[in-house]
C-alpha cells in the first residue's frame, strides 16, 4: 500500500468540467484542479469537442500536481461519461465530435439493435457507433468531410473510441485498449468477456472498428514526455484503465461489498450496487458493470436530478431555498422532475416528460416538490431493484454534487426510510485515484483500498414520522406513472407492497 509520501491521481471528465484529485493512500486530498468544459446542444443532439477534453485535463492536472508538490504520483486513472463516443484515426486523433452520454440522435439505430436481441437504450454508445459509421463512413468523401476542420490527412480507416480513450492516447502516446466498463454500453458482453461480433456485423459495424478490451485496473502504459510537459504529471507515471463516472463515484463511496449501494445525485440520478452475481433485467433498464476482481456492479441511470433546479430557478441560492422548502413537508404538489424528455431507470419510457401534479403555493413549495420528486424516484429505483432480486441489505451511500446539501440528504433518507452514509469526499476523481492505487499496487483488493481511502463524514438517520408523511405522495406518483403507461403495473404493485410494509430494505 502507498505510504503517505505517495499520492494517486484521479481524472474525471464530467459534463461541465474536468476535475483532477491527488489523493494519498489514507484518503487525504493533497492536490486538486478543475477546468470548465463547453458543449453544443440542439434538440436530441449533445456534442463536445474532444480537443477541449485534453485542454481541460492539461489545465486541471497542472493545478493538482502543483498543489501536491513534494508528493510522488504513483499512478493515475481516467473516468468519463458513460456512453460518450467518437471516431478517431488509427493514431487516436479525433475525426468526429464526441457524442455525449445523453445524445439521442441514434434512436432509430437503437431500435435496430434491439431487434437483434441486444438490450440497449437509445442513448447508449452502440447505436451512436452505428450512427457515426453511417454518417461518416457511408460515402467515400464522408471521412474527409468529418475531419476537415482538424487538418489531418484523410484516414484509410477509423476506430471507435470512448471519451477516456482520447485522454489516455494523449497521456501515453498511443491508442489504448478500452476498459470493459466504458465498453459495456457499446455492446461488450461482460459475462462472455467478448464483443458479440455476429450481432455487430449484422448491424453494419465494420471489422476493426472496435477496440480491444481489458479489465479496469489494468496497466495501459506510462505518461510520455510530451504529455508530461503539457500536464505537469511526471513522465513515466503509470496509467491504469479506468471506469465510467458512475462506477468511479461508486468506488469513491466505498460501496463495493455485496449488498452495498451508492446513489449519485448530480445533474441526473445514478444508482450503483455490488453483487456476487449479475442482476438480470430482461428490459435492459438495469445493467451490470464488472469490478476489477470479477464481482458485479449492477445499477441504472435515471433522467431525474438536480438539473431541474438549475433550469427552474436560475441564479437561486440553494441553501436559502432548502431552508424555505423545509416548511413544505410534504409539498402541496407532486413532481416527477425529469431533466430532459425520456426515462431510462427505473423504467424505460422514451416518451416520458416532466410533470407536476397539483399547484405549488409558491416558489419554495415548488422547490420542495422537485426535491421530494427526486427522492420519490430514488425510492422507486430501489423498489425496482428489489423487484429484480438485487441484494439491498448493505449500507447506502449518498455522493454527487447534491450530497453537499444537508437538507436534501435528510429528506432523501426520510423518503427512503433508511440510513445513508455521506463521505467527506464525493467526487468520481477520488474513485479513479483509488483504482489507480489498486491497479499499480495490486496487493490489496479494490474494496480494501477504498475502505482506507474513503472517509465517511456523517450518517443520516431517517425520521420515521417523516417517512410516514411521504407515503401518500409517493404512492400518488407511482399511480400517475403507471396510469401514463410508463411504469409497468407489476413494478407499481411491488412498490405499493413495500410501502405497505413501510420498509425500504426488506
């Protein structure tokens, strides 16, 4: 295990920023840096410029390394947004924009993929790969058009890359194999540990398009001199295969023992758990990542989240609004606070839209309804996982940007009717630092490493009287989602049955 003079670097490519942490083996953050990221949204489309990812990493890494001067960097790992892909040439140079995790332009391709028996969602990377091939590779002149703004030679072939692959290419000087976590939404079969080549060929993906795949924690190479000069990270620093940002947050929460769960609440809501076996869901709503040790990390991503607060209350002070919202428990309205149209978890409903039942009496009541609506959806996610037979008997941890709100943490624990741990450090970059420590050191399991690095700040206990108050509006939301045809009746019945028992972990 690394001593206190050694730190591990975690790099997190988020939607709005790049964040880098330097963390010692006992969880002390000795350096941090961040840099903003832009993007382009137009209807179903959401793109980012891959060049900005690298510029952001250079700026954020320099800050973190400068702050941690005098501490040796033992290794690093990179996480990215799940389902974000692009085309590159064989040297790893981008030929297309990065199609972001919530880009929905490939819904027709997703339907074709599902027709072959693959359980994919509209925003997953596989349909985006199909779209990219059709858009940039269908005509002889298309690849040249695709990369004309980059002023590189026209390629004779191109490759599919995930968001972190672009950064690892720049760090090590050569395109890496993909990690199996990011490859999951591109169709990689984690149970067979292989690409489903017959199905992918049927969908029109050419041979040689997809990268080789390795387990997270695998050593990919070392920081090259050119990258060292650009980032400040010492040349020769080991680079370890990462995981998606949701898995990175799970690692940062320490929720890696079977039955443990991490709820990541940021712009959207992601639940990730740990299990000795995959949790099978025929609808594909719940999918399973695989940990470096071969255990399983089931979970799903909802489109509800804190993003609705920014949209509805631009410029508001969250602490002030939280204090005002406390007078509205429960709110006079019931909200289903989707950030954007379409839901992915706890049900698949591309037609789903945000809704508010009833009339909030004022802005504070609406703020309360949105906070409570996210918590209700979070409870429904756990009810759905219980419906599938997932183990839920371990501790629950709250991470993500919203975990900074003490009020919302208490509200969520009350709605769920179960205690929740809140770590002192909740960033996915911490998870990547822990994965780097595990991948380079390899003397301890990842769960053991995280238990040394993750510091629990507090445990939030539910208040039974508040849990009872929220039962009726939760049931009302469940009934409304069912009536609209989004939530399957058997799942709704299971949620009602668990509500009657008044337990969230039975």
